[in-house]
C-alpha cells in the first residue's frame, strides 16, 4: 500500500484536495481563490464550489486539514499528500478484523475478511489517493462497531457513535447522511428494546450539534440539483456489477439461498437474525439506492461499503464450508477449503452472473458518462481472467510517466514565473506541481488576451486550439507523454496502471495515445539569464493610457542586506529582489526613524518626524498636515489601506485621507499577514476599472515577536528549506532581559522557550522575512490576474531595519541609529521605465515628490524630500534620521551619506564612522570625529537639521491598560513607560 506511493503526480481530484490544503497552510482555512488561481471542479464562475467569501464548501474539510498537516510536515510532494491516507488504509485492515469478529464472532471470518480486503484492487487504489476514501471507510466501520456495542449495552458506545458519525460527516456528508438514516430505520425496527428513547435523543442531539452548523454554513443541500433518476436502474446495474467483480461475488449469496431452500437449513445458522449482519445489509442496500440517484456513476460513492461487503463475503463463504461439512461429512467439508483460494481469486475472475442482462448493453450510449460504465463491450470479458492484481503489482514496482508529469516538468524547465498557462484539462494538477498562473480547465475562468502557453488535450477540442495557435504564430512542442485522460483515477476500470503507449503516426498499425501538444507564444520573455527582451523606451506621463494606479507595500523590520545580498541568507532570491531587478532600485535608502509609526508618518507626509512632533505611541499625526492619501483622494483616486499592527490604527492619524482603512483596533493584537493580504486582495477585486486607486499595505514582515505563530498551519518546513545556514554561526546563549530594550540581551517580547543564540535569532528573522516576501508576491499576482500590472505604479520598502546583534542589540529596533536599524530596500516600479540602480542616499520623504509627478499631479509646498527622477536631484550630501525624544537616551540624530555616518548625541558630541566599510557599528568604540569632505557636509546637515526644533505634536493619545499591554507584548513600548 505504501510502495511507490509518490511516483505519480496528483490527478485532478487529488490535486483539488492538495491545493486547498496548501491554501489552508497560508490562510488558515480552505480558500478557493488565492488571488490568482481558482480551485474549482464545477466551473468557478458558477460559484458552486465556494461561498461568497471564496471559502470552499463543496465538500467537508477534514480531508483537507489532514492533507495540510502532512504537507506542512513533509513538504509539497505527492508522497506527502497521499501518505496519511495510505497509513489509514493499514488501520482499516485492523478495523475490518474487528468488524468481522463483531458480526460473526468467528476469528476465521475476521482473518479471511482481512485477506479478501487486502486482495481487493479498488480498496488498494482508493487508499493510495489523497482523498477522503480512507477516512470514509475508517469511520463507517467505526459507526458499525459503536452501533453494535450500543445494541449490546456497552458503555460509551453512544459517545463512539457520535464521534464516528461527526467525523464521517466532515469527511463526506454524502456518505454519512444515508448511512445515518438507515441506522435510524434499523434502530426503529430492531433496536427499540435495546436503545432507550433518551439515549437516542442524546445521540441525535450530539451528532446534530457538530454537523448542522456546517451544513447550514455550506448549504450542503444545494447538491440536490445534481440528482437525476433518469439512469437510476442503469446505475444500480453498474454498481451491482462492480460489487460482483471486486467485493462480493453474487453467486455466493445465490448459492447460500439455494442451500437454504433445498437443504432446509435453519436461518439462524446463516446468522440472518444477527442484528449486526442485518444492519450491514440495511446499510448496503440503502446506500446503493441513494447513490444510484446521482447523475453520474462513480465507484468512490460505494467505496465505504466495500469492507462491509467483504465481511459478508467471508461470512457466507465460511457458512457454506460449515454447511457442507455438516451435511456431507468431514471429507467433503475438507474439500470445501478450496473455496477460500477461489474467494481470493475473486479479484482475478469475472463470474457470469449477469450474462442474462447483456441486452441492456445497447443502452450504454444513452448514459451521460459512458466512459464510467463497468459493463464491457466484449461479452467474452465476463468469462476471462482479469489482470488488475498483476497490473497493480506492476504499478508499485515500476516508474510511471503520465501527461501531468510530462506537462509539469516541461513548464518547470521552460516557463517563466509570470507566464500564463491556458489548458483545456488538468489545471488543478498544474496548480499543485508548478507556481504558475493557470486558466481554463475546471476553473472555467477566461483569459482575456493571448496566454504564454496553451496546452492541448486530444480528448477535448484540439482542432479549435490548433487553429487559434496557428493564426497567432504559436510555436508547437510535442511532448514524450501520452495524452491519456483519467490517469491516476482510482476506479479500476479506468485506472492507468502502466505508462500508456504512444501512438506512432508513421505506423498506422500501432495503437496508443497521441502525445501531449503544448503551444508557446512567440515573443514572450524566455526563462534564461542570457536572453532578455529589450526594455521598451519609457513613455512620458502624458502618453500613458489613463492615470496610473499606485500600490505601496511596506514590510516591517526588513533589512536591506536580506534583499541586496540574498545569496548569503536564502537559496532563492526574494520576490522583492526580482521586482527590484525590473525597477528603479535604491541601494542606499535610510528611513527617518527606526520606529514604525514615525518612519511611516514621514513616508505618508514627506516630512521628518521632528516636523510632525514625533508621532508615535503617545501622540498622533498633526491634524493640519496633509497625507498622500489626502492628495490622491482629492484628485479622484479611490484610496484604501490594509495594515497589520495595532500601532497603525486610525487614532494615530495615518488613516487620514483613506476612504477605506482596514486593520486591527488599537486594543487588539496584530493581524497576521495572511489576513492583511486577504483583505487587500478583496479590496483590489472590488475596484472599478475606470477609477484609479491608491492602496497602501503594511505587513508585519520580519517584525517580532518571533514566537507568535505565523499561521498555525503554515509550512515552516517549506520556508526553512529556502534558508542557508549562517556563515559564522554564533551559538552562544544570550540572556533574557526584563524589558523591551534589547540591549545586551533578548527583549521580553522576543523571549522564546528555548535558550536563544544569535544564529537562532537570525534564522527566525530570515523565516519571517521569507513569509512577508511571500505575501508581497501574492499582491503582485493579484495585479496580474486583474490585468492591471501595466497600469500600476508599485513601491516596496521596509519601514525600518532590525538589529540582530549589532551594537549589542538583539532582535530589536527603535533606539538605534546604526545602518542595521535604518538601512532598508526600496524599489519603485514605473510601467515603461527602464530599470536602474541608484547608489545615492535617499529617504522615504522623497517618495511623495517623486510619485506625484509620475501620476500627473503637483507636489504640495513645504515637503522636505526631492524628486528622485529629476536630473541632478541627488546632489545632496545625505539624509537625516532621528530618534523620538522619549526613547533617544544619549543618541539623538544622525546624518547618513554614501560612505559615512555622523552621529550627534544629546550632550552635543558628534562622532562619525564609515558605515560602508564596517557594515555594522559599535557606538561605544567610535573615536573622535573624522575629518573629510563628506563628514563635514554631513555635520553641516545636522547643524541645519529641522529636527533640532520639533514641530507641534498632534493630539495626545489616551491609552487604556489593555492597549498598553498589547503594545508591550508586541515590543512597541518598554515593559515600563517613561
């Protein structure tokens, strides 16, 4: 059951489960839309799979969370997706032993049932699937065992019945509901003397308490529209044939009935009065009648009945042996042992019990899904040996190459991360095995334009796609992969056990499948470092079609070295770095303050924190200072903001000018980035195409506390695999502090259960950096799916840095003016502009004067920044930074130039250091002021600094004890206010 489990790529149904599980790892719940791709089996536009909040409701969630746990622990592989269900398949072998023993009280029957189930090919195939099948079988058997215990008066059987019923409901309610209804009927007929009315009410109430809320939330009875009785009798016929071929040869109960009639055997000898046997018969008949009303025929709809039928198979077989021994003596009884190997050969033979029904084959063409029929065209097949057992052995011992694997490997090698794929079928497997934008298939989401790749499937409409590709000059790629249909589907009559043969067009005599054909759009950017399309000439702002949108993304505690020198820390470049390669990248951007609120206040107003009265924890932004949102709102922009920390709540004035400001309240804990990103995407999806918009998104990024969960289901294994070990690991334990300063120890809000070292702190910081960068990518992908990336100006930067041991400050910022706390990455992506790298020092106060002219607007007067795009604008000696007075201590302000940094302390002392050479500073070891031209210019900047004479602060903030406690826990204030 476990052999070669990960050899095959997931097929469509498995990929549905795995993709939803991946979204659980990101969002904490089964999102059916990740901002770019839909997960759907019934055409996403009809919204039958998910509700208005884009949450998956077509099927219950238990299988999704089981898969998510396995993917989080083992990585994003087919093996990890299937492993928990295969392990549950082994548990089901033990459960059928218990079930056989409970029904017939005969260990021979229990052991034979185990062997019969182990030889049942449909059972093995379904247990090797990333689907609900193993769960359904497990909890169905658990319900029967609990019900049998209830009939016998055993304690706690009612609790077991409630638990198994609830778990089966949350595995597949389509299998659970008819089973519970049948149990109710059986209890009324046979269990009234054994089960009290009070017990029945408690059991029904317990089951309803844990199932009705989800049933209402998911509107599960919407699936009634898929019921159709037109093929009711025909579906029953097909299910009976499958039962005959794979679980219970119907010739055995027929033979038992003949024996009873001819030999006048007592009914009790066959256990016909056994209530456990009668409930199995009830369940099998009831479920069969229910599932046959579905519009389609699927073996999976009766997969939970297979163990029950196998138990009946073993019981009838043993009864026949005992009957023959009793009636005809020991000699014939011993010869009846030959029935056991014949029973095991059920999976190898097709018994002719349905030969009288062959005339019905003429009606198979009327069935809506003729490929799903168990009936065979060749009548001789019913009398021949089948090969499923040998095919299965071949499957678990040999490699398999199918269309999903061939397509995924081809696109992984050839396609670029921003390419759009259109496929007629197989979109869900592509979503799991690649990181591309996929359209078509079950999503049913059209792509307006010419996709970069078109995947043609021979069983769909290849001629239409071929005509489209030829008219637009697409290149043709023929893969060495057979274009077969269902591939890893578990139904044995449509399962591909071996690699399907390829048809050779040169030899008409050969049989096989045609190869998969992929069309590539000519002129798209190749996935190669040596081949790049020429950058288009920049257009003037007047030549662009319509006004540009503006997206500003700020990531908390994002250090510049993590983006600039990513090779030292990560195995792959950050998405931030990839955007920077296509943008104006400023390699020397220094924020105006190492604190979140004052730094972002400068960004949104174009003024230094001192001019704003040092807005922060105690004061809000002055009311008379306009923000970027004010300016753009008055210009007709739709403005919105989505922020993660409570320190950016509207009370602090940063929400001024935003028509929609989404984030936690000041007394709430911070939002995790997956929630902020989800809210931002919802905001983007609701914009009107004609109106320009401005969206500011602030993500926690690498901000502590690191011990808080990124997301309880986030795949830290997947994130950790992208990290590199530190070059010089420092494993010396760092003491914990009693406050949040971070000087010479770990601040209280960053305290971890294990002893902290510098290497562990850096790893935690790098993990959070990757997570924040991942959500930044999601925002970019949302622009692409909305087809507005070419009309959107994107700005990304850090709100400030983080000290990771520099200056003896660990996992903290806010009081430190060294490069580790001030130096952040900054990239401005202007559609149509050539990428470039700027080495001059810049500051976030330069953004408003730079962005407004690009948007066709004039900057207001009184701004301290400069337009970075104007020739000669970068001739200033450097930029300024300061610490708010309550936190300043001895260090007050600094001026940073291309190579040097000058510090000024409260007592007037001025020191300098070459930050470019040292990289990290130790303020205690700085000598007297070095004299050179750059230092003199920076010193003069400090002498003229407006921060020496702060402006009037905004209204003071009255913080409740709850708000202060939240701020302390997040490290925004010390453990004691001063």
